[in-house]
């Protein structure tokens, strides 16, 4: 499912929820005023407040799922994360309000008048409607992998639970046991608060770039290491950006393959990972010719000479050697903190064989500590 489809699904379920919130809010408030139930009126105001949350969710999913741009090269997923933090905070606030109001009523012994079956029926319908939109929103949230929609679904569930509290209170008041309303509300407040805290915790972990669970990282490493040409994978790092996953990894390939072959091995690993993990939004791989896991970062070590410097030094020490002037190409391989040198010639100089030419090169370069293995390749085709 592409981003545009995901956004449309998110908007659709949220707008349906807003319409239900409006209808339920109107029904609760009219009934509450009619029968004199302050709890039902307050619950209606709670439903209206959900409409503001729905509008906020629509805006967040719209902007949070936009494609990357120059100012946001990793995308806009953090918008959804921030919105989830806000919704988690709202849930905790709602939980505190429910619990505080209920404790006050319990301690104060506030009498609750009998509301009648009409008010109880409205509360039942409102409860069923909010439970349905919770389940529908949660289903879409899992399909499009949106933590923000999941948070909004739990917000709808909190409204359903508060309506359940009101319903318990209405039924209890109808039979003359009003204190049950306050007890049930306190329990519901604790439940809603736990959900809000979970959303706050998970979103805050995302903001500080917490890695994916170990089993998911291990599965990613295994998928990459199964690619032909990959010797091992190390320094695999993950983080989340909204509903997207970002992955960095080092891929060890045979040390003497060409740059283009090594890069294609990395591309194939990236393709396999994206197929196995559809939520992978960005894969950055670094090609290593040897396993340097656990070692000091290469860029922090003393550097080896690059090609221009290598050729300059070798030209000074090998200038008098016929094999050096017969070269048609020069390959350098940086391995084990040394530079392996390969000379390509179409034919050996007159009067020399491979052993003689190689010995002359090694003797002349004996004082160059950074020179590793020396090779001479004879034959047409390189150049």
C-alpha cells in the first residue's frame, strides 16, 4: 500500500469518527439536559472534544506522510510522532479528570437522580457507536502501520469507557445505588491513564532514536547475510520515523571485487531487505572489504596515502625499473592498514621473468611500510 492510499485510509476513518463524535455528542447533551443528568452532559462535551482531536489527526497524517523534501530529507514522520505524544498527554489528562471528578463525587456523597430508561438507552447506543469506531480505527491503524491512528483509536476507546462509566452510574442511580458510578469511573480513569502513558513512552523512545527490538534487527541481519557475495554484516543500526523504519548497515564483501560489483551486492541486499520488511523506508549501506566491527572508525585513524600520492612515491622508488614503465594499469587495494599494489602489463620487459620483476619491485619498496602485497599481471585486456 503506497503512501497516498495510506493517507486516504487514515483520513476516511478519522472523518467517519468525527461524524460519529458529533452525532453522539449532540444526543448525549440533549438527553442530559432533558433528564437533568450532569454526567451525561459532561460526557457529551467529551465527545465534542474528540472532534478537535480528529481534526488534529487528519492534519498530522496529511503532513506526516508527505514525501521527503530538501528541508526534510528523511520525510515528515516525526509529525505523527509529536501528534501521538500530544494524544497520549490528552489521554492522561482525560484519565485524571475522570478520576478526580469521581473521587470528588464519592467523597462528597453527591446525590444522583433517577434518569429514566430513555437516558440509559442513549448511553448504550453511544457506547456501541464509540466501541465500533475504536475497532474500525484500530483495524486501519494496523493496516497502514500508524501509531497516531492507534492513539486516536484509544482516544475513542477512552470516550467509550467514560460512556460506560456514565451508563453504570445511570443504571445505579435508577436503582438507588449511585456510589457505584464513582468507583467505576476511578477504575476507568486508571485504565485510560495507562494507555496514555504507553503512548507517551513509545513516542518518546522514537524521538530519541531507540533501535528496533533485537529479534527484528537479527532478522534484518540474517536477510542481508543471505545475499550472494555478502560475507557478513555488522554495525546494523535502526530507528523509526513515524511509521517508517530507517536502516544503516555495513556489508562485508570479498576484498578484491570491483567497486561496481560491490555496490551491486549492496543494492541486492537493500532490495531483499525492503521485500522482507515493507516498512523499511530508507536503507543506507556501507561496503567494507574486510570485517572491521569493533575497531576504531576508519576516518578517525591515521590515513593511508591516496592514489595520487601512492603513484608519486612509487614513481620515485621504481623509476629505474623497466617493469614500472611497462605498466598499462595500476590497481590499489586498501586492506589490513596497507596498500596492496597490482601492476598490469601487456608483456614483460625483454630479459625479465615474473620472479625477477617482482623481486626488483619488492626490494625497491622495502622501506615503504604501507605497501602490502605486490602483484604483476601479464596479458592484454587491461588498460
